[in-house]
């Protein structure tokens, strides 16, 4: 690290030694507000990142431009309203911004979930768009709306991007334990190996590096593409998704229909502060030892056609219960069955 004096000059080693002597004596003269040092401005980072996205081998900017996509974008009045128009313009995509002013005053709950996205779903349904694009405030979660105004599904953002990447560069994938089984199915279809990681972006990226995964992420709409960098990035996800749709020449709803159909139910078990949650999870694990069990983050039980993941909170006495099956009714039923098992243990 190099330090500057109040003239903007780098301090020398001798200067540093002198500073240490002054520090030892406690003999500091503090600079006034007009002589605190220097700063520089650099507004090139948006374009530098966009350039890196457009340079990715699997981002086919020409195919996207030829497709002539028309999209609606909900940027929830945050930084997506700054960078997404720049990306879409350079991809030749016609767009309409909804909640695009980067004021930080969110127009709705910023979680990109169906219950919060009625405005853009209605806009897409009535506006003759090819799709809707939704990002969260820091533009790392990505959700699509089909041309008919229906949700593509936040879990299927990663699935669709992975399908495209794997079709061009076969390899392994990673997502967290609470993400859809559809990624595993798509990975196996392309001859790769799927690995589940503990919940949390850092856990996913660590597992991706260990398995040399070519694509990975989280079922909340987080796409991690190592060819770009090891972090969730909606810009990367948008460019790869548009490339996929452009190559297939299909509607977004048709693309969604091409993937295995699963539904995830989310529940929670409320316990008392004195409850030994770890002991309960150990007993659940033992009870279902004949099934495929993963205990790297709570307890996940994989049945032949469904799964349940029980994961304790680190901040409150609850167990989060995620379950997935071929229908929402089945997913909710298997989740509640495990919840009852836990309740019976606490009687």
C-alpha cells in the first residue's frame, strides 16, 4: 500500500519512518477539511463489465440483435436502472423500463418473487413483449417473465442458462441443497456431474472450484459462470439467456416447457429457545437413514421422486423446511409430513 501526502505525492520510505517516530510521540498535526488528500473519479466500470460480458464466447451478440427482442425490465428503482439499459442497447434489444430510476426507493418488495411482480407480469401480458426481465437491488439475482405474463420461475433461471452452457461446453454443475432438482436432471442429460453445496454463495463457489464446474449458482435466480467470474451476476445471466432463446428461436414459455417440471414448497417449524435443534436433526437423519441423506447443511432427504430439506436458523429457534415434488400439492404434503415428524419429537 502506498500513501499520499497532502500535495498528492507518494510518501517515501524515509517519510514513513518519520511518521512512525511522530506516531510514537503522539505528536500529530491533523489536516483541515480542505487538505485531506486527493481522490479520483472513474465512471468506466459499467462499460468495462459490459465489455467483459459481451466478450464471453457463449454470448452471441449478433444472434441476439437479429432476434429483435422486445423486453420489459423491472429494476426495482436501484442500480439495475443504470447498467441494464446500457447492456440491452449494446445487444440491440428494445426495452421498456419499469421502476428504472435508481433512487433506492423500492417500488415494491425487492425480492424477485411472483407475489411481488404483478406490475411487470401485467405489463408483459398486455404489451406484446418477448419476455420480462427482473433483477434485485444489487443485480445479482435474475428472474424472467414469459411472453404470456407468467413466471418463468426463479429456480429455472439457472437451469435454463446451465442447459445452454452445457450444450456448448459439457461439464459439471453445482447449486445449493435447497435448489431445484431440475439442474441435476439437465446436467445428467448433458453427461455431467451435479453436486449439491451448503446454502450460501461462498459454499457454492467453493464446491464449484473443487468440482471444476462450468456453471453453477443458487435457485433464487443467482447465476455463477466461472468463465466470467465466481459471483452471481444478472448481466451474465441475461446475456446467456438471450443467446439461448435466440439460438433456439422459440418463445420463452416454450423454453420453460422443455425442462423438467418441479414445484418447491417453503414452510417453517417454530420451536422454543430451549429446543435442541441439532439433536432433532440427528434423529430425523437416523429415522430416514435408508434414503439418500445429505447432512452438510441441516438434513436433506432425497426420495426417488421428491426431496425435503430441513435447515436450522442461526438467529432464531426455527427449522426452515423446503420440499420439492412434481406438483405443489405433493411438495407441500411431503414437507408437512416431515414437519409432523419433528413436532412429534418435541412432545
